[in-house]
C-alpha cells in the first residue's frame, strides 16, 4: 500500500520512474494531505499515527532511515527492517 504523497515523491526523481509506475498500481491509503504533498516519511508516520487506535492497523517495512526514525517510537506499530 502507498499514499499519494509517496507516489508524488517518487515522481520527483527520474531514476524512480519505474518504481513510481509500480506504486501507482498498489492500493492507495488515503492521507489527510490532499494536494499539499509532504515527504514520504511524514506522510507514512501521520497515516500510521492516525490509525493507531482504529480497527485497521498497519505495520511498516522500509529501508528508509527517515521513516524508520519516525515510526520506531510509535507504540503498537511493528517495524520491519530490511538490510
């Protein structure tokens, strides 16, 4: 699953064009940022935090250090590290 902010960030870098195309095919999680895109790290952290008490829970799997730092202190959010 991806957010609109994450896809927008991928599109900013030409070397990620294939990844951005694949990401567009994944299920999109609605974020509260609308067209005012924020960084992928901020967006993912806010979506996970907003849904921390909801029935739907997320886990985060990433190699991105910014996302890891924002999510690792969230109680009840599993974080999968890839090395």
